[in-house]
C-alpha cells in the first residue's frame, strides 16, 4: 500500500471496488477503507505504535488489530481528529457484530495464529 510516507505492507487491506484495476501489486491509500494488522511477537511495536500513526496520517478511516496474546481479540478503531480511537473490542467466547466499514461478525475464540 502506498502512503504519503512511503510503502507499507499491512496484513489485510479492504479497499474500494476497482482500486487494483490498474495495479494488482500496490494500492493508493486514498482507496483504502480498512487495514488489519495481525500482531505477533516480532512485530508488536510496528503494529501497535508505528503503523497506526502512518495509517492515520494517510487518513485511512478504519484500523483493526488482531491480538493473539494472551487470547485472541480484535481491537477496532476509527479515525477521529487525525488519530485512531478504539470503538469496539471483540473478545473470545462472544460474537461481536460490527457495521462499519461493512457488516461483519466475529468470535475471536475461533481465530488461530499461524506462523509467528
């Protein structure tokens, strides 16, 4: 994904339809609605501190972070005043329903970390 500050590689990107029609390898940040980072021990600082700053600077409306330690949970944040504000935390053992940026439901108990 191409941000004003340079190239960043998120784990998951949700973008506007047709955003990759010209280039299937990279995407401009202005077409991105959501980025999701899967946090592992080797990238905690990048995913929790640096990447959210870069995504906020690029005005990406939604940032989700999937944490695995001590148990799987999804932290959902929305851009507000140039920074991300946590709006929902989906905890294991309960289905959480989201409506933004699209309808989605998840129980993080069923999510497993691969690799690491």
